C-alpha cells in the first residue's frame, strides 16, 4: 500500500470516526466546534475528509466531542488504570498524515494517558506550507531520531537539533518543526495532556 493510499485511508477513517462519535453523542457540528474552540468550517471539512487535522486541531476535536484523543485513532480502546502496563510492538500505531507531517500515534487503543507519545516524519522546511504556528495545552518533549530538525518557536530564535538532541517546552508557545536538511527527518514527540483531556470517560 502506498503512502498516499495509507494517508487517504487514514484520513477517511478519521472523518468517518469523527462523524460516528458526534452522531452517537447527539451533537451538531456547531456544538463540537463551540465546545472544542475550533471553527465550524474546520470541523465540517475534517468530517467530510477535505482536511487532515494537525495535532492541536484533533486535540480540540476530542475536547469538543468529549472523548479521549485515542478514540479518534482506534475503534476500540480501554482506559489506562493505576498500575497498568501497555506494550506497543513495532508497526503498531495509528497513522495520520497532514500536509506537513506524518504522525505515528503510539498506544491509540489506550485512553486516559497522561502523555501522548508519537513518532513522526518531517519534510524539509522548503517543502512545507504553514498558515499558522501550532499551539495547544500541556508540555512537549522532542527527540531527533534521524536527520537534523529546525524548530521555530513564537518569540524565540529558531532551534537547530541534530540526531540525539532533544527539546522540552511549553506546548502553549506557538511552534513548528521541519527537517533542516534536504531529506526527511524522524522524530519522537511526547505531549502531556491537560487534566481535562485525561478525565474523559
């Protein structure tokens, strides 16, 4: 299966899941938009598979729906309990691709996590198109697995990270990642979830 096919299939699955979750809760698109603090046009486009949401947008969608982020990536999930242990084998992830990033969401079947771990592939900066910086609640850890990464931060100088370098920051600060080389870069990112997001049933 090609990356493009995987992308479209992943986007279509998320669009369908979003619609089912919304309808099962008796919510209108307007209600999801209002509750999540996201534009109604954005919710509509995502639900019609016309837009692939970025991380900050799908966390807002989850809040608007009153579900855990994991439920946007997995049909079935179980809550992480005190004393729990979860194992993810290589290749077990929820795949999601946007215009600029490819996400591999780890442990999508586990909801109520304090952290959202994911791996990602970044395009070179010159190939990426941004209309805004990403920002969301919580804190964020970034580790460069392969390549070189440039991180743009609102009101701060750009940060260059080489393989093995890492960065920890407040996710509420606007930020963008990109490969600083001509080839894609691979990263591991872990975001904390605000308590309200973790408390979803």
